[in-house]
């Protein structure tokens, strides 16, 4: 036992030194009331309170992805996503570590569509989410407010007067005002693109990334038609289910990274805006 004392003391001292120099930049912020330099073996788990944030670095970084919960709305479901995460191995049950597994529809929450989502021959040919262009998914983007009383038609697109050369646009709609992504059921009355609006965008703008604030970029009544227009050319990427509340319209740097799911036509995606 005595042979273990010195290594433990050295470990404690090293931990304290690291904490002294890393408090302001720690990935996990210190919690009020928790003594982070206490190396005793007493159980203080009840004092640990994780901080969940939407903004980072004093507001410079904004998370525009939705948190996955059982109540997150899911495609064509009135009961939400439901249980999607299981602790397959638990330290409480004697395992050496906690080990979770999940089962998640690829078009749930904040996610991305590949061309194979609505074109079977594209999926067969391998145009999955692993083939999406990261240059399109990352770069300068315009966050714009859409008139709140209608779907996105060709007329609406014309009236938005999006500057020529704009390649990435995040469309904030009535969906955000209604907080639809925070409601458990799938709401077919959401705002999205009509076929003529999608066609006008494809034919008259340089936009290659279309982001929107509900589970589908296409309005429910034009669900298939608008998706076909967007995805046929394989050069437009749809990012759906964005969290755009309380953000000023304007130009940001967007960062979106889908999972590298070989053979998948959609993927959960983490998106952030950088001022």
C-alpha cells in the first residue's frame, strides 16, 4: 500500500497543476460548488452539474443543431422519436466502463439529405452522405427571414432578393416562431418549399446549400416534387431541422459535418454558426 502513496500524490499534484492553467479553456466548465482540486476518494457525484450551452466563446459560436431527446419530432410520428439510446453495458452492473448503443432514423433532428433520398438509382450508384461535398457544407452563409404567412414559392424567392453569388442560405420561417422542432408530434402544417419555389432557386440562384428549420425543406403538400427538383442535379445539399431561434439575420460562417455513413441517404449532422 505504501508503494502506491507516492504515485497517487504525484497524480494529484499534476491534476491540480493542470486545473490551474486550464480553467478558462476547459471543455467541461467548472461547476459552482464543486471542489475540482479535491483528490480525496469521497463520492461527490451529487455536486456535479453539467452545463449545456447553445452559444460558446462569448457568443462567437452558436450551435444550430437540435439536441436529441425522446420527445424530438420524428418523421410521420405523433409520439416523437422515443427511446433511441440504451446503456448496453453499465458500470453499475459490474462492467469496467459504460457502453451505449443507439438506434436512430437518419432523417431525425438536424440532418442532411443526399441525392439517394429521392432517387433510387443515385443510391444504387453510391451517391450517399459520404459523397457530399464538405466545401458546400462549410463556408459563408446567409441567414434570412422568410415571410411568415406562406410557403416558399417562386414569388417568395423573387421577393427575398438574395444577392447573386450567394451559395449557402439558411431559411428561417414560421416553423421557428411556432417552435415546431420542440413539439413531440410531426406537424404537416410546417412551412417549406413548393415545387415552383425550388425550381426558381435551382434555375435563378447560385445557392448550393439550402438550410431550413423543420424536418423537410419541401412543404408537405409538395413533398416529393420539391425534393426531386432540389436533388436531381446532385449539386444542392439540403440541411433540415436547423435551430435558428434568437439569431440575427445576416452573414455567418457555417460549419456542418454529417457522419460518414456508407450507403446511407441521410445522416444526423452537427451544425454551428461562427460570427
